[in-house]
């Protein structure tokens, strides 16, 4: 198997004031070989001045959010950074950390990486890290849908400001209501072991149940007992995207094919190409907006019967 040598892009998201910049500073301090891209919402860029990194390695994307018109700038920034790295114009970097605006849905960042073939040659999506303020649940209610989307998309959640929280377990329960299998790491002042964030892989979640809550967000797993045909899996994903693409907030995991295990990652209507994987639990984890487990299972069983 050819190892995947592409540079991972770690997305750090979280609602306004949750502590994203503090966490990024800690990561950069401990993992210095990082290219940092800061996205802000507002006319005057400020956050990139707070990143404790060399000037040539901190790139600000002002005046918008990555989920809308600045997606093009993200593509240009990453492609440009890869070219400058090859020419030796900037120091090498082992990872890219994208700090999104507190008002941004992280999903389109993943879509950008999946959909752009030029980017896919040099970069791959790493873990989505969502920072959640354990001391102030009220701030997330100001724009609840965005805050819930950020939590639902997470591969790992950092519970920040636990030193100020009376009981961080309430926030952890709130997170697991939206994203049942996600790991929560408690942190004060962004002090987190980088390996606990950077080494998270797609499909690391272990979903034992479907949480019940007032939100439309659902989380569940579709498990595979036997290897399946590649063509059948591709048709299943394509049909599901046609039917409910906008509501597929995250789809990730491992599926056993007749030729071996493959990793699957998707966000809404855009999926990365299937890639060989060393292993992992044979299951696809779905985080959706209103799509029920029974709908996905029924579609899969119907297509299996038609394809047999």
C-alpha cells in the first residue's frame, strides 16, 4: 500500500469567544512545523495578529467566512503555500491549521478539500476540532444552528475554560446529545496534548445509540458485516447524496470491499475519493440534519437486493 503523504489540514472551529485562538497558540507552540491560516468575520483582521507564529507562516483571510465567498481564497492560499514550500520560499510545514470564524460552518472547508483536485494532490482533511466554552452555554444560543453544526461536525471536541465552569459535565452532555461518539477533552487556557487532537482519524467515533434531543441533528452508524462491491457502495453514496445531500453534515468511516478496507469521508453533497485504509471498525458514521437511521438502512438494503 502506498502511504498517504499529503499534508493534513486541521480545522479548528467553535463559536465566538470559545477560545479557538488560545488553543491554536498552544498547538503552534508545541507543534512548530505548522502553517496557520486565520479566517475572520469582519472588516478589520485582528485574530491573525494574536497567533504566536512567524509572520511568513501566519496567513489571514479577512472580510468574510470560509463557508461563503472566501472559499476561493482558501484554495488559492493552500495551493500557493504548497508551491512556495516546493520552491523553498517558505519553511516546510507538516500540517495546516485553519482557524475558522466563530460564525462559520466548518463543513465547506472539508468540501473544498474533497472537491478540488489540485488541492487533493498536496492536502487532505485532518480532524475537525471544535472548541466549546464550558463556562458559558448561553453564548451558543445566540446562533444555535451554527453552534450545533460546529459540534455535529467535530471529530474531537475541546471543552475550554473548564476552570471557570461550575460543572463541565453539563456541557459534555450537551455535546454528546449532538455528536454521540465524539471524544471530549477538557482544557484550561488551551493546554491540550497535541497528539490527542492531531492523530484523530475519520471513523474514530463509536456510536452505541442514537441520541434523543430537540434538535434535528441525528447521529448513527451503518455497520457492514461482510465485504461489499465497490460499484454498489459508490451507487449507494451517489443515490443518498441525490436524495438528501444537503442534510448529510458528516459521513465518515471504513467500509470493507472485496479488495480491502477503504476510508470514506463526505460533507453534504461532496465526498472524497475512496482510499485504501489499514483497518478500522467496518461502519459508516452519519451525522445528519433530520435524516433518520431507518431511512439510510432501508436504502442500503434495497440497493443490496437490486445489486445482488
